[in-house]
C-alpha cells in the first residue's frame, strides 16, 4: 500500500487519527510536561487544493465534517483546530499531527517529528519553525523514536507509517512494544489501515508476541473488509491507554462510521 499523505490528507482516516491524537495529548498534558515523538511526521500541513483534489478523499472527509451539525465534543475539537488554520472559512489547509501537536505545546513540552524523505523533511521543518518547542529530524523514525523515548520518560509516541514497505507492520509493532516494555509510563498510538482482517490480526498478534500488555483497539470500518486492495477502514491501536480512552475512541469511531461510512459501516472498540 503506497500511502502518499498529501494525496489522502483530510480523509476519514485522518479524522479518526487526529481527533484521538488531540484527546490523548490533552490527557497526557494534564499530568505534567509531555514529550511527543512522531515516527513518520510528514509535511505538517497540507494544501487541499493540491494532490488531495485528485483523490476527492478530503471532500468525503474533512469537508463533510466541517459542514456537519451536532458534532460530538471530540469531533468538534478537531473542527476547531482546522478553523485555526482557515480563519476565513472552509478547509483549504489541513493540519497533520505535527502542527496539531505543536500548536498545543506549553513551554516545558516538546515535540520531535522524524521524517525520512528529504523534500518532505524540508516542508516539516518550515511548518514547525514558529514553534520553539517543536523540531524536525531526518532519518529512520522507528529507530530514532525508540532511542529518544529512552531519554524521555513517559513519552507519548505516534507511529503512523506510510505502509510502503513490506516490514512496516512488523516494525511498527516491535517499536511500539519495545517502548512500553522499556518504560511502562509511556504511551504509544499506532495508526493502521484496515483492508483485510488477516493483515490486521497479524499485526495484533505481533504486538502480543512482542510483549505489549494493555492495548486498546479502535476501529472505524466504512465498508466491509472484502476488498484488500482498498482502505476499507482504519484503526488506532493505543498501548497503555489513559482512563477514558475507550469512551473517547467510541465517540470518534462511532461518528466517523455512522456519518461517513457506507451502508453497514460500523465501529468496534475493545481491549486486546
């Protein structure tokens, strides 16, 4: 699965991921200063008049969210974050995780985003320039996040790979499990696509075999998992979730599935 994020920015999967990232960040910050590590940070902000126009995924995602009535609190929080970037209305710009996090850091907080692709790293560096607590680094995000987490007790780690490489599921699971094994105070959130259950079940088995203990699985299925060539849904898999995470995940996934999904769409939230 080749996942160029500028093509998919603002789609339903971003809404699930970013609504939960905002909630998890606020929960983490309530306990004190936080270090956020982002293994595959991307460009930081996306112009929805660019690549996203061709895919039309933003039209079926963030555009519909911004037009929706009676948004639940966690979806409303994401809408407010998008409005911050679009003060004149609409949703021409969409914030990635780096910008969502950087805009909410206090003086003692820190964000480090890792990006392997040099041109994208340049865009990320530019996007984070106004935020002194945030920085961009080049290189392999899996290895660098694991090393940085060892120096940052209680880190909040985001793992959101592009799934361009055949070992992404394995490395994502092994990295997440290694971080929480080394530091039980840490929290890791892994985003994955849902194309077929065999692949996703294999990822969860790998997490279990690698020693992950407290794992919350939040799935939003927009269509049946019958075509492994399509992203039929997505999941956020949270290791060491905070209190209230199940309710938060259910609110987000239920809304996305019910509002943006096909007939038969559903959400599933459970502890693995």
